[in-house]
């Protein structure tokens, strides 16, 4: 009867498969449904004849099974398929139990209605399909809500929690099960981030006003299991089909990380990443504020511009990592030298600016500057290196030296350079005449940067003379700057500027290349043998490319290494003796001659001379100048000449300007000399002519 009713029903047609045992039923269900579409509710799909099973009618009493167990086993085999129970009247209570455990409905066999059965079955199938679709939709919503980064909480009309997503669980500290049915204020309480007071319940307001409500910006939520969370949220009412409000949903976005990142970005934008000191921008802000405050209070304030002396040497010889650690050490020491109300900032490189927010008199700034000089002079122990550095400080006072921030900074910079000119490791106050000197310096500095590329540098050559024969034994090259507007500028006017602004290295490389080229050209033209000497600054020696540059220049010009003489001052050797010893050893290996310039004016001693591979001693002109007037000086020069000979060194007297000085040097058996008495520095053409005249005997020195 069941088969006929379903097969011929207008609500179908249904294709009916009849199996007579539980085992056959489970085999049918598992092979056709699970094998083809595991976990898929087939009732949710459109059905046609021949499709998989979409419903099961079960008689609870079968040859191999009876009672509730029949349903349980079938339901376990295909939980996604709706089941309709067929039961005898005396087993109706068992049928009811089956419905409670998942069956859709039951029919009593004694009251089967061929018209009602297919309609009921169609309803069950459609209801199951609807339930499956609803489940899929709910599951999709749940996964979506748990995947977003915002917390979502919903409540009913009375403010009781009906849902929390995973993010809300983490942010509130409540699990979904714990929160359900509790009032939302228990689960989530927002506090005004500025005042600390509770803010209005946005969800309650959304329900009452039937509108979307935003929470006070910067609000925080707190719970016992974690830190306060700063966030932004909004609440909106939930409506049923008729448009009536049935509850509310709130979305809360955790802004703690974003705000922390924003604050960090703001901090980094205003602070130096290496030393953590205020940077140039933040200093300007504080300087403007300090000027305004000093103006209102009619007080003084001071600005100190500090530059570490010869810091480039540390980077060049020990590497940038040690240099960075040194800057950090300097920053820490400077902070210990000032008050909490003052500002220590790093301008960049090795420059620091210190703002003393209030001083009674200029001497207060001098006291602070002296304290800083002493603090930085103490040994810095960095990665096994004991470093000692000095600094130069320029000081300006508001309003005496300026009333604008940019003017004060500029004047402090001028004063700092004045401190360097005064020998470094000191402080200097700004003076009005420094403006003119600074302007001159800026003009020369900007011009120096183009001088090499524009071909404005030239070399002049002063002969070195054999004092016994009077013949030319070599030449020393001196750089000159042929300025397009100022004419010929001597090295004493621009070399110190080149050293401080970083152009001395490229200038030195040009001098080395040009001098070697010219010396080789003289040798090729028959003038020689002739050794060319050039002065090398401490900055050039410390440059990592110094030795490779010497090798490359000799190779490129073809000049023999023993025909090149590099003149170094004593201070270059003594500032970092191990480093200097390594460089001089490499030059000795190349067979390049090394001369110690201005001997007697620095720190050299006999023991120092013995440890360094020095080939030539140059007696400073200050001794030569007093040869004929001071017997003590005569004895010193005699001793130096004798010491040089005993150590196997060539000796050259500098600054010979008179016949009397020449005679005295000859009596002391000084091998070589140079100076204006013999010749001033000449152009290459003039020097060539002098050499040729001497070769023909038409000129003597």
C-alpha cells in the first residue's frame, strides 16, 4: 500500500526502493549516499527519478532488528536523510522516542492514508532541505564571523547575549557558552579612554532608538584575563520579517595594536633610530617652544652645537658598527650632563645639538659645555676597543645671538667650526664676525665640490736640492686651486675646509694621480731620476681605499714605487700607532718611500722612530729659521741629522730661505734641503725649464 501510494501520488512521483532487513537498508544507504556524496544532505538538492535516497520510511520491527535500535542504526548510517517511522499502534511509544531522537514523524500502520502519506513525505523532504540550507547558511555566517578581525556580539531585546564570535570571546574573556543569556554589561563594558568613566550602552540605545549607534572614539574595554583594549565600535538593531526590533548586534574593532603602531611610528618620526634621541624635527619643535617661553618670561636660553672630532677615523679604521656604538655611548653621556627639562638631539652623523631651556647667564652654558667635554673625553670601552674622543662645541644664547630658531642653529654651527679652528676639544661662543668667516667658508666649500670635475685644481712643484752638489734631487707637489673668480688659492685656505667637509679624499686622489703622471712624464722626457713627494692627510691615510688607490695609481701611471714619496705628519702616526704601523708596513712592502714631515713639532721620540718604517726625516722650518740665531737650535738640528743618518734615514731641511741658513746646514752635513732660497713652487712647465737649464749647466741652485 505504501509503495502504491507513493508511486502514483501527484506529490511525487517517488521512486520507491523496498528492502526487507536493517542490514540491507544500511548497506543501501552507505553505498549509494555516503559513497557518492559523503556529508551532503541530498534532500537539499533538486530530485529527479533515479537520484539518491532523499527519505527513508522505517518499520521498527524487522527480521534482523526490532524496536528503537532499528531507528538508531539507520539514523547513524544516514543522519542527513529525513526518516519517517512506521509503527504498529501498540508500539507508538517507541515511535515517539524515535522522533525525539531525530526522526521527522511517525505513522501508525493501522491508520495509513494513501492521500496523506505522500503529502507528509513531501513536507518532510522539503523541511529537511530547508533545515539543511539553513544550517549551511548559519555555518557560512559562523565561519565568516569567526574569520573577521572584529568582535561581534548580539543580544535580544532585553540585552541578554545571544551570540559571540571567536574574536569577541578573546577580547571579552568569555566563552560563547558562558556568555549566552547573560546581560551584555556583564560580558562587555566600555570605558571612556580619556575620562575613565563608563560610556553608554550602545546596543541598548540601538534597540531603543532603532538606529545605528557609534561608541565614543578611543573607548576601552576591560576584562580580568587581559589588558584593556582600545577600540572603535558601533551597534545596530536586528529586525524580524515584520520589521520589528528583536535585538541588537555590536561590532567592536580592537584598535590597540593600530594605535600602538601609530604611536610608535610617530615616535620614530621624531627620534633618531640609532641613539633614540630627539631628531632634527623634534628639536625644531622644542626650540620654537623654548623661544616662545623664554620670550614670555623674559629669560635666556642656550643652544650648544657639538661635533665629535675626527669621528670619521673611527668609522674608517674600526668600521661603522663600532662607530655606531660610539655614537650611542656619546648620546648616553650627554644625557647625564643636562637636566630633564633640557633636550639632547642628534642632527645626523656625529653632530648633536643640546637645548638648555633656561640659563641665568651665558656662563651657565659654558659650565654645561665644559662638563660635556670632560664626559666625552673619558675612555669609551666598545667591543674590546678603548676609544678616546674629543669634541668641539659652539654656543649661542637667546636673545643675545638671535631670536629665530634657524638663526640660532646657524650661529651655533659657526661657533662650533670656530672651536675646531681653535684646535678642537674646546667650546666657543658665537661672535658677530663669525658670520663673515662662515659665509666665506660656505662659498669655498661649495666651490670645492666642483673644483675637481671642473679642472680647477693644479699642482706646483718645489725642487728638493742636494746640498753638496746643488743638483735637483726631487720635487714636492703642492696643490693650488685656480678659482674662476678669486684666482689662485693656496692650500692653507682650502685644505682645512676640504678635510672638514669630506672632499679631502677625492682631492688627495687627484693629487696622487696627477703628481705620479707628471713625474713619469719627466722621466720619459729625460729629466731624472726624479722622486716626487706629496703630502697625505690623516683622513686620506685612514680611508680604506688608500692603499689600493696607491697601487692602482702606480700601475696606471707606470711610475716606479721607489720614485714616490708620501709625506705624513707626526700626529698621523701617534693618534693610532697600530693602524699607522700597519699602513706604513704595507707602503714599505710596495717600496714606496715614507717621509715624516715637520719633524720635531709633534710627539715623536727616538723609540717611536725606531718602530715605524720611516725612510726620510724632514726638519721643520721653525728649526731652520733659528739656525743662525740660536745655538740651542743649531745643536738640535745637528742631533736630528746625526740621528737620521744612524737610523739609515734621509734628512731634508724645510724652509731654507737664506744663504746663511744654507751654509749652516752644509756645515752640519745635512744631505738635502728645500725652500724659497732655491725656488718657490713652480708650474710643471716652469719646473721642466728649470731642470733642463740645470742639465745644460745654465742654471744652478
